[in-house]
C-alpha cells in the first residue's frame, strides 16, 4: 500500500540520448525512495542529431544525479539506462558514441568562438574603413553638389539622399523628353526658395546622382555593420558589452587581436590602449603618463570632470579586463561586473561632489 | 596474477603502471594506447611490440603522488571524473591505464600486498586507497575530462579524438549541472584546479557524481587560496571543509602527501566519500 509518507512526483529527465519520464517519491524517512521510468523518447542515433541535442540542451534542475541524491540510491546510471532502453547495445558502443559527440561539440564550441571574435574584428575594421571613405566621399559630394544646392544645410547621409532625389528629377526629365532644352533644368522648387543655385545639366545630374547613391548605399552598409557588431558582441562578449558598450568593446578586441588576448592583458594596458601617441611622449620626455586611451570614448570617462577622469578610467579598465576574462573563459553573461563598476563610479562621483561642496563652504 | 609479469624490462607495479630499469630507477610508465605519439614531449620506450610512455612527475600531480608512494589504482573499468584537465598531460596516462589489456577489473589488494616484490616498488596497493569497483566489463573505464579554458581544451579534444576513453568537457567545474546530463556516477574524482574555492568545487561534484565509498584525489595549491597565509594552515582549512562536506555527503581523509620536490606548495589528498544518511 502506498502510504501518505511518500509524495509521488512525475517529471521528465533529459539526458544526452533522450528524454525520460520518471515517477519518483521523495522519502522523508531514511529509507530509499521509489523511482521508475514510465516512458522515454530516444534521440535518433546519429552523430549530427546527437550533437545538436548535446549543444542545445539547457542544464536542468532535474537529472538522474539529483534523483540519486534526493530520492535515495538507485541502481541506475546513465550508461545502464542507455543500454536497458535499447539506445545502445553495450558499454563499448555507449562510450564510443559519447566520445564522438563530446569531441564534436567541444570542437564546435571552440571553432565557433574562434571565428566569431575574428568576425567582430573584421567587421569593426570594415566599419572604420567605411567611415573613412564616407567622410571623404561626403565631403566631395558636399563640395560638388553644393554648387547646385548652396542653401542646403543638410549633412552626411541626408545630404546624399537629397542629392539623389534632386538629380534624379533632372536625369528623368531628360530621358522622358530627350529634348536638348531640358538639358539645362533648374532644380529650383519649393525646397529652394533662394535662387543662387547654378543650373544642373543632365550629364552632371547623372554623374552626381550615381555618386550620391553610392554614398547612400555606403551609409546603409555602415548601419548593417553596426547592427552586426552589436548583436555579435552581445553573443560573444556579453559581459564586456555591458561594461564597455558594444562598440568600444569590439574596438578593444580588435586592438588586442582577439578576445583571448584582451582577457590576458593587464588592466593597466587596457587603460592606455590606443593612447600610443601620448604614451611615446611620456616615454620620450617627462610628460605625464597617459591616463586613458581609447576608453576615453566611454561616457563615464570622457564626460567626467577632468579631476576624476583618471580614477574613472582605472575603474573602467579593470572591469573591462574582468569582463573579457569572464566572457572568454565562461562565455556566460555576468551582470555583477557591470553593477560593481557602476557602484564604484558612483562612489568616485559622490566623493568628488562632496569635496567640491566642502571647498565652496570654506 | 598479471602483476609480476616481466615484459621486456617493464614490470607492472600497480594496475596499468609500470616500472623499469630502462630509465631512472624510480621512473614510472604507462603502456601507450596510441603508439608513436608523444603527448607532451615525454620519452617513449619500446619493448616487445609495446610502447611505454615515461610519466613525468614534474608535469603531473598524479605522477608526483605515485612517486610519493600514494596507493592509487585505476582498473580497466574505473570511471574517472577529472577536473582541471588542461591539455591532457595526466589524462593521457589515465587513458593508457584504463585501456591497458593487462590491467584488471577487480580489487587485487591482498594479492599484491602478499607479493614482496611489489612492496619494494613505489605505490603499495592496500585497501585504503584502492578504488572501488562494481562492474567487471573490460575497457569500460572512462575519464570525463573537464577544462574551462579554450586553449588547453583544444589539445585535450585532439587527444580525445584518438583516445576513445576520454570524454572532453569544455565547462566550468563549479557548475556540474552543465554536464550532468551526460556524466555518469564515477569511482574517483581527480581534481587539479587552482581555484580559491577548490574544496567547494570538489564537494559539489562529488555530490553529483561520486559513488558512495568512491575516492577523491585532490591537489591543493596553497598559494591559490591565499598568498600570505601559512600553507599548513591553508591545508588544514581545506581538509576541514572536505570533512564537513554538505548536507548530502562528506569525506573521510585517507592520506595526505606533500608533493615537493616535484610541485612546491602543493599537497595531494586522498579521501573517501561518505553519503550522509
Ligand atoms: C594546474 S592545471 C591542470 C594540469 C593537469 N591536471 C595535468 O596534470 O595535466 C589547472 C587547470 O585547471 C583549469 N581550471 C581552473 N579552474 C577551473 C574551473 N573552475 N573549471 C574547469 N577548469 C578549471 C585551468 O584552466 C587549468 O588548465
């Protein structure tokens, strides 16, 4: 008779080769509890399905080890269950399958993280290239098309879009009428109340228009790259992203060469990374040592009063090092780093304010 | 008994562990499960169709423990959970031992203790340090090798791809729930990680995986816990933690070994798991 001292539970236990629905009872006495496999669902026995399962299986609160602890000792373990459920025929097969699956999964994890930080580095460097080109090309466009649209105060992407729009009306006008008169068309309209603009010929309109549309495309590429970096950083270096921001984080990885190298750098190096010029100055002459390199771009450093920038940079760089280490070694997001950094920032700011107000009182 | 079998100057002194006069008097070897390959630059000696790999105690805590006459035996069916596998230096020797066809599946302590030849060799098998066994199938031994750093894990996974009795695990040993869906109950946990919370990690993993009466072999590095405190005090602290355990289990300490001169500031602990009832 099942007494009331046993509370029966039915749960699913997930193993690398299948799901097992088990009933078990927690014994509150010292005797062993009860445990029984009710039904099970085995994973197809091929390496690729097993690997996929292996990689994606989330750690669960309930596993056979848990049952072993809590419901008493059972004469069962994974290997026996695999054989008794018919998943494998013997121990040898069990081990060789598990070996193949674990080797594949570890290889997958390693190669994934290997290529992913390389992808981030390529993307951030591509972003720099694109930005540089955009500056050059936009300047050229401004100078060139500016002659025909001197009153536009648009900039960058908007100016390029504007140029595409305006020139296309000229170019279109020509293809429609094919007349020589329409070769010269003023682009004067409601957008252009002031008439100091030079008339735009069809040839130039075509040329400037496609030039401007290339620039527009480049702007689109830029935002593609930015969102790519953003999402990759979140998955490859989530803790670093929380501490430094995705873009600065990616830049630091790129300067260090890899996430692994960044994680091995002392935080004093991280603090001055990208401050090459001032670092050489410091070494050559007796100029003060640089307090911050590229991490100056972080709000907490760049937007702080100069008196506390050094301290802020130090806190930031030490947390960047910590975060990079956590991301490289564990790969799991750890929110505590960001929190501890912020509370330290707050301390420095509070102290600074206090000192300042003390001075004022005196 | 296979134990005294003398094969080309190599004599089995413990299951799967050999001594020989071919190198230094105290050198220990394992029979290579993957001939023609030197895993970490160790010397290889050939004898009668077999290769024996020299076990460098300076590169391996387990190798040092054996030199210190720790009575540790792995059988052909022993299941090992190895925490802090690094690139697999020690794991490769355990893999050799488990795969050795001269190795036995049963406890042979009395046979060995009776044999005076073996007593003179490093490592005497007595009841206290012999790993318990239940199964009898040959070649069913396995070493689950946990390492959380990618660089060494790359070597480890290469090793595992040619040695089928190694299951590589890229994971943090302080989160056993991440690998509990494929690791089975084990006879022995070997732990060599330099972490301040190494005792907690050992207790946690033992709660999950170590069979009742199973062995823990732990290398404690005094400097990784605290660099200022006296090593002796740290060892005592860590041993206290093991003896206290948690609500499910605790350990009975069998032996401790100072691993000097092979490893300075390291202590080897052999302990037996006790399930709290
Ligand atoms: C001293 S080495 C081990 C050498 C190895 N036992 C041998 O003899 O070949 C320590 C290893 O433990 C790893 N380790 C440290 N903490 C760890 C953790 N929490 N989880 C998994 N591995 C860890 C380190 O990455 C390092 O590779």
